[in-house]
C-alpha cells in the first residue's frame, strides 16, 4: 500500500498535466484560427474596397459578404456589405432600363432579376420586373410590333399616343371660297336657307344648317349693290336673319340660330367648348340697317329692297335692308 500510493499520485498528476496541456493547445489553435480568420476577413474587406473603388459592385458585394462570414459581428463589414448590396441592385436596375429603352425586353428582364438577387428588398426591382413582363406579354398579343415601340412602358406608350393625337389635331378651319367676290345681287322675299344657299353657290361654299333650325315664316330682301367678299355677304345675312355661322372646312359653313344656347353649343369662343379659334363668326361688331331711298315702306312694316355699303376691315358695315322699319319711316337698327 505504501508503494502503491505514490505511484497513483504520480499517475494522477500526469493525467492532470496532460489535460492542461491539451486545453492550452486547443486554446492556442482556436486563437490561431481566430487570428487567421480575422486576417482573412480583413484581406477580403480590403479587396472589396478595391472593387468598390472601380464601381464593380457585384464583386464588392461578394467580397464584403465573405468578409462578414469570416467575422459575423463586425459592424464595419456589415455596413459595407449593405452599401454594396444597394449599389449593385441599383446598377442592374439602371442597366435594365437602358436595355428596355432599346427594345431588348428579355435582356432587361434578366438585369432586373439580377437586381432583385443582389438586393432582395428592392421594391424598384420588383416593380420593373412586373412592368417588363407585362410588356413582353403585350408584344405577344401584337402582330410584329415596331422595334422602337418595344421599349415603351405602358405609361410612355399612352403619353406618346396622347402627343400624337394632339399633333394630329388640325388647325381651326379657315373659309377659302372658290369665288372670293359675290354680287351685285338682289333677292326679294326669300327665307334664310335660300339666301345662304344662293350666296354659297355663287362663292362655291357648301352651307350646312343646324337640324334644329326653324326658319321664320317671313321672307327677307337682299340687295348687294356691289361686289363683296363672301365672308361679308354671310355676315350681312347673319345680321338680317338673326343667325350666326362658322366655317367647318375650307369650303363649308355651318348656320344656326343666333341665341345664347346655340352659341354655347357651337361657338368656339365660349368657355367649355373645344377649340377657341377666331373663325367662329357672327355679324360684325356694329351694323346699321337703313331704309333704302326710293323704296316705299310695306304695309306691315317691311321694307323692300336693300342697299349695302361695305365697311372697314375691322367689321364696321353700313347695310340697308328690309329687316325692319320704325314708326316714323326711318329704320335704324344697331346690333352690338
């Protein structure tokens, strides 16, 4: 027993020493591994910075991700990785938009998908993927789309169509009679339609009447003593018959009653109507109708015969017609 005790003690000490040595060795290995990992992470981080300096965001993202894997708790590596992730995603989005503008929809879709892989949280990448897929499906339903049309998004296509419609709108029509001067002309006791159509035939102008126009029962007398421009003759008729007219093409006019309702519906100068051209005509700004000398006043107030003197280019005109007579025999009607 005496000899066995010291031997057992020695063996116990050896085992303890051996365990301590193993622990120290293991710790040393772990420390060496950590140092090696830190060194490798630092190396990867520096390589990522170099790639970032060259704007090679895909490579920078990969290197930063590896560095973070080597040292997961490093905030510097995490910040660099997130920055590279965002920039890489944006780079692919920009490239995809350029390819799509060139009509290369399939290639642009691939770039948007790469952007989503680089940055899974990119809402822009998701939006552009859906938009490009819709454009590809749209092209499948169309027959041979134009190359320049393939790169247009639905919003851009709608904008282009709107611009084309605006560009295709013709300028306001301007009346261009075949015969610029009409008259001398004398017509007695005829309704407005006959008067307009007669002057229209002389000038080579088609006359279209409002379907709701109800001509008065009475007739009117017209006497154009000298040659007048077709537009002035139509103005004269407008004053005489209480109508207004507007050109609808270079050789056609539209005639309707002269009242606020019709002006609101047809006059281009009224707010709320499309256009706004200056060719929607009424009578001139101020017109004087006088009883012609040498003509007797009719029993019921009408006057036979008419005399018209052309006014200035500003719209002033002095016109004599049978439009109406005052009680004292001298007609004087002013239309503003």
